[in-house]
C-alpha cells in the first residue's frame, strides 16, 4: 500500500515539533518527500538491504549503551524519542530503491538463518515499512506529553484513512465513524496518559531497584522534573548508635546535566587495613591533629565516633559515613575503596556489616575543589540562576552571609512537597520552574538549587546524597534509618574546608512521618527480629550465641506439646484397637455356629463371599422347620452385629432351637 503524498513528511515534522527536534525533522521530511520529484533510484539488492538493516540495528545498540550509561534507565525514554532518527536510514533506502519495498528476511535475522540453511521456509515476501515508520514517529512524539499531541495524531490518521477509504461508502458515514473513533480515542488517550505515567514510574523504579540497587558513585538519578508522587518506603536500611541526629553521606557529585548529577574525574583507589585483623581502615596517612587552624585561629579538633549497622545487597554497597570521617574500625571485610568525592565502596562483604566511624571537623575523604567542575553551571540554567543571585544580592556578601541569605530565602519562601507535577511551560527547565513558579519540592530540588546558586558567586560546591538519621527507636535504643530518610544536601568549600549546608525546610521529616503507614509498628517489630537473626547468622561469636538461650523456653514448650499430642494419638489408637477387638469377638460363641458346622459335615459347603442368608436359602431341601430356622437366624444376626446385643431370654431361645435342630438332623447325610 502506497502512502498518500506528504503524509510521511507531515508525520516526521509533527514528531520533530513534539520532541523539540524540529531542525532534524525538517531535513528528514524534505529528503523523504523529495523522492516524488527525483526520478533516479538505487538498484539495491537484498544483500544491500541486509547490510542497511544490520547498520540500523548496530546504531540502536550503540544508542542504548550510550543513553543508559549517561542517563541510567531514564535513557530508555530518550531512546524512544530518538527512534525516528535511528530508523531513518532504513526507510530512506526503501523509498529511494528500485524495489520500493524490503524483503521480510532482511528485517528478521531468524529468516535469514533459515534461508542460509536451505530449510525450505519461504521468506520472499516483501513489505513496505512506510506505515510502520509513521506509527513509530507518532509513538516517539507521545514522549513529550504535549497538549496538541492528540489533535495532531487525529489529523494525520484522518488524512491517512481518507486516502485509502473504500469508495463504496459515503463521506457522511465515513466522517461519522471517524468522529466516534476520535471521541473514544480521546477518552482512552487521557486514561492511558495517566496510566502511562504511573506504570512508567513503577517500571523504572523496579528496574532501578533490581539492577541498580546500590548507590552509583558516578551518577545520581534525581526525581527532578518527574510527574506523580515520590515512592516512600518504611524499610529500615541502617541502624545508628549516635548521641544526636546526624547526616550520613554516601556519595557526592559535581556536574549537573539534564536533571542528573555526575561525578567527573573520579576514580576509586584501594584502602589498606591499619591492623593485622583486617578490621580497621584509615583514610588518611596519619591521624588528624588535636588542633587545627580555623579563621586564622588555633582551635581544638572534636573527635567523635558512632556505631552503624547496615545490610549489603550481594555483599556490595557504599558505606554511609558522617561528615569528616577519617577512620572506620570493627569492619571485617576483605577490601575497601574510596574516591575523591567521599564515597567508600565495599565489595565481597557479608550480608550484614557493623562498623564504627571516627570523624572530626575537617574532611580528609574529599579532595580540594576542581575549579572547572565544582564551579560549573549548565548553560540552560545559567541565566535564571544568575538573575536570582543578583536579586538576592549574593555578590556583595561574604561566604557566611551567602549561606545565611540562602537559608532564609528557602525557609521563608518555599515548602517541602513530594507531589511532582508537570511543567507550567515547556520553555522552562524543572529547576527554573521550581525557583520561579512552584516553589515547592523535595530535597533534591533544594540541594540542586543551593549547589548551583553557590557557584554563581564563586563558592565551589558539590551535590551530596545519603541519609538523615533522625528517628530514634525506643525499641532498639538507636536511630533507625528508613529508605524514605534518603536525603540530599550541599557541600560548600569555605575557609579552606568543605562544610555541610542543607536548605531543605526543617520540617521535611515531620511531613513524611505524618504519612507513615499504620502498620509501621508491626513492621518495626518484625524488622528488629530479622535484624537480630541476621546478626546471629553473620556474627557467630560467643556473645551473640548467648541470645540463643532465649529460644530454649519456646522450643521446649513446642517439644512438650508435640510429645503430648503424640501420646494422645497413641492412646486414641489403642482404644480404637480394643473396640475393634471386642467387636470382632462379640457373637462368636453363638449356638447357631453348631448348625453351620453340622451342615458343612454333611456336604453343604458355603461358597466364598456368600452370605449366610443366601447359603441357607440355597440348601432349603433339608427337613427343617422354616419358621424355627428363621427365628434362629434372626436372633443370631442380632447377637453378632447389633451393638445392643440380645438379652438372656433370647439367648436361651436360640440355644433351645439349635439343640432341637441338631437332634433331628445329626444323622442326616
């Protein structure tokens, strides 16, 4: 089926407009539609189409690798947006070829394989990829969530259907069905739009959690610019024994690019243990001095330490450490690595680790700032950030005054929120929309804005991620850190050292605590038992074995109960056997069995399986009184099988009748 004039070109232009790639779309549309006036064609063979398909597939693979490397799983959406460009070579080769179509085996590698083996499977069918390419363009255009997307799609589909409509149907009927389809399509479009947002978020979160569960020290994917609501999890991931609430850092980043932070010029180096038992790790060549110079004055260093417990996924993870950590002790792992941005990586560790972090005011884990990177401002963010910095008068202030001004600005004019909404204008970046319009967001917005605003006045700064240990557990007597306590803040290089600076409204933890699930206490109790079990499993020391004594009482009770049930069953089975035995014995002394024995002697043998009643009827030729025999048989049957039995008088009657019968028939043969 040949596509109508300009349909493919208009579809490409529509995709370019929706995807903000209009310059590329114009060039692509002109090249494809020019084929209507350009008469020459390439005499491409099937092998040429095979090579073109292979080249297109290779470009797709390279694009996937590049985008996932740059944007993690969010790069898959960018890949969907780029598909028309990546497939453009294939559709262009078809349009400018003498065939005007492509052999099906050129598109499917499996058919090529069968052809090469000579299996007899026919793959000579040719297809026109113009309409599939048009559908891919419309699918790619849907990524941008533009309000005119549905209208443009309806117009393009209407044009395509109009050119191929059956002529036997009237225009009015065609228009009526087209209008009905458009209305139903719009309802489905709006429903799928919201469903797509939720499913996309769930799938990306699942993919991120399954494949990238540990913190990536080279790249931090933020939720800046997302739509929906941030996922909150009550899962406990850290336990911190500290005298006060504290921030625990995992990694820092210095380059902001398209809502994601990256750590450039960062590589990990090996840390060697400081003692023979492989449990103490020193991050500096020597211990910090007891005093240090600050603001030109000699001041004492305040040495502190806290104990931390954390779970590792498959033995890998990034240590959560307080600011200024210079040593970690009581950590039994084979190796540690750290980078210049304060990230300490562990590999091949146990499922549960416990360690003590020693820290002071200075930060030996962080290197000196790199002016090129730690002062870098993305071009798309530069104008509005400099304008805001000027409005706040940051250029005329000293570093400490800059920090106070920014803290006041965010606390008085912004709110903490986990609701993520769409941009008010496509011309604004998510960060610009946060600073100028919405003025509400989560910690990633505040940390990003603060880091970049500090750079506008020449203060080197870095974006930092980790956790806030704020929730004290009365059950465990430590601070518990949940997944929802993940936090982001800023490191600012002032007066010769890196300092923590957090502008997120101080009520952010209370805001999240109010939305905690009702079943949190039940989960916490279960999490505590699981933690104790894991601790016993991974640390089988003399002290940890002592809590096994707590299991003796419940295990003993279970054993006693099992023995009681077993004895009860045995007694029940014994009584049942006795009842069966008694039932079997009752009636065996019946006098009627003498008649049975006598009949057997004279040759009347009872067949196997034959009832007593049937047997007696079969041998009715005997000279006996039928009434007496019936009386004896009735009493005998009751004696044998009736639970009530027979009385003494009935037993005497049975005995008397049997004796009479035996006297009359003893000599019969």
